């Protein structure tokens, strides 16, 4: 396909150092502080021990393959970033090339160089939401993606349009007529959709955020939990989540008749909204049982021979199921020792426990051992 040569000279772009905005700094700081808070919490409760880490690594079940893949991904990301900082982006009437300059000392990364001729181009899409140009060749190869805000004209303080660095790359593509001469990739339609600009999807996102915040906060404040995590206890919340998914599909399809929403976005949002509602309803169910269910009673239990369960003297009450992680503590208690467990029979016969005292005793035992 012939293209008019509107840009006879080659434009050379260099990697532009990214400067974080105040919002990006805030998000990164929040993530970093959250990780520190989790580590501090684990250290405080004696859940993070060097001996446990060594034991985990030395275990035959340790996922070495996944760990190696994770390390390779980190190293690869660093190498790609290093390559992009040194490479140059060349755009002219024949095609686009990403190459290292002749004087570069990163010859080992030359395999990352890319070249795509316009005659080999199948489709070209600009995803405005992500400010990414994606060029797909007509042969089997990975797309050529250009994040336009990362590139600026080499050896110049100005640009082609007097705007920001994004305009430099976009101006060249417009002058070449790439987006007019080649079709958009329809599969990227959903990726370019701005969820926060459409009123219906924005409401769904805000609703999901509210459900997640509620579920997290209420779960942190609660001291009780369902006696079992099985189908009987989870089925009402699975049904409620599935129902909300169907309702969201209907509402989003109705909203699409007024303002377009990609089908993929409708499906993903509906499923995510249903999951968020199901999780929030699980947490809310514990709270409702606490407020509207029966009283919190003290029942007598004994540990079993496996040191992993607490058995009630009243066989109508549920068994308290622990895991092997608490086995050492329960084995330190006698089989005949009477253990008091707080039990509540909630709505529809669903039991829940308040195990704070036993949890604190287990943590104290671990700290001493």
C-alpha cells in the first residue's frame, strides 16, 4: 500500500525521563507504606521468622520454577528499561525503527531492536486512554507498541506542535496518514475505553470500590467468623453475587443503547461487580448474624487426638476446625482439658465463633517458642 510522503526526512526521538505527578507519588507512597505495614504486622505477631523462610525454601514443594520466572521477569524489565533509555526511535516515510545508536555500549541488548515497514503494516491503533500507539504487522510477530509520552525529539527543546512530547510522535503519524490509511484493531476497542468517563461504568466502579472498602473495614473490625467455609455457608453469597452479575449485565446493556460500551467491558465489569458483592455479602452476613442472631454462648470443647480440631461436648454444636499450623499449640494442651469456646447460632441455623482468646493464646505460645 502506497502512502504519500508527507514527511520526507527522518524524525529521531530519544527517551524522555518520566516525572511522576503528585498523584502518582501519592499512589506509590501508599503502596510502599502498605507493604511496610503488612511486614510490621507480621513481625509484631511473630509470623515472619527467618527460620520459617529457610524451612520454606528448603522444602521440596517450594515453587522454584515460579520463583526463577519471577526473577527473570524483574531482570528482563530492568534490561528493557535500560535499552529504551539508550535507544532511538526513527520514523520516516518508509517505516518505524527502534535501534541503539552506533556508539552505544549496550550491544548485548541489540536483540531488542525493532523495525517495521509501512508496507508490512496490517493495522494501526492509537489507544488514547493509555497514550499508546500499537502497530501490528501482517506477519506473525508481536505488535510494535509506542508509548508516545516517553519520547521527545532528539537535540531539541521544542516540538512539532508547540504542545507536549506526545504531540511530537502523533504529529509525524498524522502527517504520514497512518491512522487514516490503516484500520484500527477492533480487539483493542475495550482496552481504549475510559471506564470513568461513561456514566454507567463509572457508577459500577464506584459501587465496587464502596463494596471493597466496606468488606475490608468490617472484616477488620469483626471478632466473629462463620463456623465453616463450605458450600452451605457460602451458597447464599454465591447466589447473591451471581444475581448481581446478571442485574449488572442487564443494566449495562440498557445503558449501551444510549452510549456505547464494549461487550468485553460489560462482561468483565459485571463479573467483578458480582464477585465484590458476594464477598461483601459474606462479611455482612457475619455482621447480621451478630446483630440479629442468637446470643453469644460459652460452650465446652476438647481438642481431638490430631491436635487440629476442637470437639464440642454438646454434639449439636459445630466442630472448631484448625490447621496443622496450630498443631504444636493444641498438642501442648491435654485431651481432657476443658476449653471454652464462644458460639453463636445465627439466622437459618448458621453458626459462628468468637475465637479471639484462643487466637491470642496461640500467638503468645508462638512468641515464647
